[in-house]
C-alpha cells in the first residue's frame, strides 16, 4: 500500500505512522458517483455552475473550496436533498432525479451541521437511526457495537450526548451515518471547528472505516492538509465552478515551481518583490504583508542562497525563513489567483445578511 508523499517540512506530523490506504486511481473501475454538467440556480444566482466528475468505487474523493464555493450545494444535489436545476447526478447507476429512493438506499450522509440528539445517550442516538433505516433488530446490536468500537466510543455508549466533546460528537455522527451499511458515504466538512488532535482522530478513523467497510467516500473540506493526507483525488471548486481535479501529487506537480520559500524581512524596500522575482528559478512572488513574502521556485536551495545573499548585500535583515515543497495551498492560488486562507478569513468576518426568497 503506497504511503503518501511526505513532502512537507513539518518535522513532526500527527499523521506519521498512520496509513490511510490511499488507492491508486483506476479510470476503468466502476463509478460510484457520476455528476454531469450539474447546475444549481437560486433565482439569478448560480451556486453550482456546470460541474462534471466521476468518483470511482473505493475512492476517497475530496471537494475542496472556500466558504460559499458550492460544496454543500453539490452534496445536497447528489444526495437527493434539493432538486437539480440542470444536468444529472447518479449514485451507483441510479439517477438521483429519476430513482431517488434507490439512490438513497446506497448512501450515508453526514451533513455540515451537528445533528445528534443531545438529550439521548450515545447508544440511543445509534438505535434511533438503526430503527429509522430498518436495520433488522438482530443485526442492530452487532452493527452498533462494531461502529462504536471503530470510532472509539465504546466506553461512552451510555453517556449523554451533551457530555461529549465536539470531536467525539462528530465521531458518533459518523458511526450513526454508517449504521445501515451504506456503500457510498458523503461527509460535509466533518472536521470544521475541531481542534487539530480531534481532526487527526477523525481522519484516521475514516481511513480505518473505509478499509473495513469498503466504502466510497466523498468528503468536503477547506483544510488543504486534510485533503492532501486523506484523499485519492481532489476537485477544487471555486464560485460554483470546478477549477482543477486530480490526485494531490499531480495537482501539486501541475503548479510551476516545486518549492515555496516563506521569508520575512525587516523594512524591505519598495521594489523588493520585483527583486525577489529576479532571482533564478523563481516562478511567482506574493507579498503577504508585514515584510512576509511567499516565493515559488523550481530550485529551493539555489533561490534560498541567492535570496539571503541579496538581503545581506542590501542590508535588509531576514527575520524568518522557511523552505517547503509546494502544497495544495499553492495549487489553490495557482488555479484561482487567491489564497484560500484569505477567502476563509473574509467569510468569517462577513456576517451573511438575510436573503429574501430563499428556496430549496
Ligand atoms: N437556499 C439558498 N438560497 C440562496 N442561496 C443559497 C442557498 N443555499 C446556498 N446558497 C448560496 O450558494 C452558494 C454556495 O453555498 P454552499 O453552502 O454550497 O457553499 P459551501 O461551499 O458549502 O460553503 P461553506 O464552506 O461555507 O459550507 C453560497 O453563495 C450560498 O450563499
Ligand atoms: Mg458547506
């Protein structure tokens, strides 16, 4: 089983030692999900704009994009929750518009908002779902036992859900979403709002579950590191459009330059960005404010040497310097012209006004 490319400069990665079982993309494998030229309009506004992709059986497929990109809207259409304006989606060969019930039987869905009942115990939350999905009584206990074990909540089965941490509650909801043995599992931002340790626990758990249950997983996220570690292939969506789709390594290889130098200088002169651009092998330079520059280069060590020599020669002190391999952040900038983190900050700072005429 191939280990992921360990290309970050982070010395200690929380994922070291874990094997998430990345599958090799096989274009001839049967499709679990197919989306063809799908569009969702809300009045004049196009939330999803002519998106097509296919997810192969057994893949972990990531939909990556900033707030408002259209990720949840795509999931809602694929999972029969909202009507499709045009185009089509099918789940294991069932057209979601024509055979919604057949499609629904194949899927488990973890929506973006937490939905477990706080007043029930962990086991009661599982039980209710099992009954709702007609899991035969004699299978219920076994399935619940197995799933609670998989998400490491066995000893919490009698605890009230309101006493769980956010990460544990998310794990409970993931276990609950699998109680009827779906083949295709949709997770909408399962780790947003979790602390880094809980996020890693959720990733590892998803990797284990996928192996045990032979699932196809479609997951949305705006965490680049998560998509990079977890997904076999990633679709980057922005403003409702699909802007790139490939394996994480191939996406990174598609960006000109193979290293990123992040350097902070004290009082750099006005033409510093231009000067950085003039160094050998540099393909792009971004000024991030406060004397911080992000430099993409095809040769990290040569550019670093030249950069330091230039700074010494110009008496511009270097406050910090790091060299990394290209990340999915750089892929996002390359395909959208913007930093994902800026987009996320903007979205958090902006309180959405009430929209008139909301419609499904
Ligand atoms: N019911 C609705 N009526 C009108 N506009 C909507 C509705 N639902 C979503 N939108 C708009 O469609 C766009 C896509 O929203 P969506 O929730 O799919 O984004 P997202 O990628 O899931 O974002 P987030 O990361 O914030 O969850 C946004 O601009 C959103 O405001
Ligand atoms: Mg969403």
